[in-house]
C-alpha cells in the first residue's frame, strides 16, 4: 500500500495551501511573509494566556490562518523531519494524551514562574523538548512553539530573543535532545537567548 500524504499537493511539490501559489519555491517565499504579518496581529487578537494545549492551538491557528485550512488543528498523519535518517515524532494517536501530561506538569511547576535564571533555562529546555517531540502540527511547530514559550517566559519575567539562534542550532539541539535525552545543547542555546526582564 502506497502512503499518501493528505496535506501534500503533488502539482506544486509542497503542502496544499490557500494562497494559490504555483510552486514550492513560491510557497517558501510567500508563506513566511503571511505568517509574520499574522504574528504581528497577535497582540490585537488577544489569545488567552492559559498556558495549555488550547493556547498553542490558537497560536498556530492565528499564525497560519489564510495559509493552510488546517491551521490550529492537530495533524492526522505521522511525520518526521525531511531527512531519511530522522526519527519520527510522536505518533498521532498519542498526541492528546501526551499534550495533556506535558501541560499538566507545566502547570504543577507554576508555568516556570518564580525561578532563578539557571533553573528557568533548565526547565524550559525540558518542556521545550517534550513539546517538540509531540510536534502536534503538520507544519509550523517551531514557529508556534516560539510564540508560546515567549509568552510564557514573559509571564515568568524573562525574555527570549530567538534572533540569536544561529543556523541549524535549534534543529541540532532538538534532535540530540529527542534522540539521546541530552538537553545540554538546548540549555546552552537558551542560556544565550534568555534574559531576565528589568
């Protein structure tokens, strides 16, 4: 049986979208521009700070509205990075259960509020890895996560400057964390980009 990705448009060689683009190259050029504009609207959309899976779903929906008709929806197929050697992310059937667990644990830790910087970075790396492995969306997991963790960090009196992440640093640190349970590279990355708010 041949696997068919219901999200994929073979005519353009990329994901089905609402933009009417004619090629993968065009999608890769236009999609980030739309997502950036949608991200700028976040403040006026006023997504509640619930620090849970529903908040993440609403963030994804806002970021990718007008781009994908499944914006804000949990993926329906198993996926992995575009690399033959890559491990699969969490299977679809476990996404809701795993998300419930991770966000319940985050809640038990008071959404990382009141922590000194070193401990905040340590726990942020842990939860970032957990949520990254769940990878609930067909596309846009990293971008939705960055918005979510930036909001959570601000409420904990920290700022995350994602612009300081260089090249494949995040992908490599995330891969190592997922495959070996070694969070040290994620911790190094966060130590560089997290600072306490004045």
